[in-house]
């Protein structure tokens, strides 16, 4: 991994929240989810992995 890519990676890991939010001044701050294209979630592979994770890891009553 190049130094630049490493800097970007650690910025997201350490400084960016998962979901976006509005700060105290009312300015929207992007979260990691804002950088992922919507089409990513529409892929069948992604949807299947979400279902698999729910079935295997979520507590059911």
C-alpha cells in the first residue's frame, strides 16, 4: 500500500463516522456510507451476504 493510500485509509478508519451527520453549525459531514455508490447495495452478492449475516449472527426471539 502506498503512503498516500495508507493516509486515506487511516483517515477513514480513525476520523470518519460510518453515517453522515449534521454538526452543531448545521453543516452536513459525510460519513463512510456517503462515499459508497447506491448500486453497491443493489448487487445480488451484497444482498445475499446481508441475509447470511442476519441469519448467522443476529439474536432471534
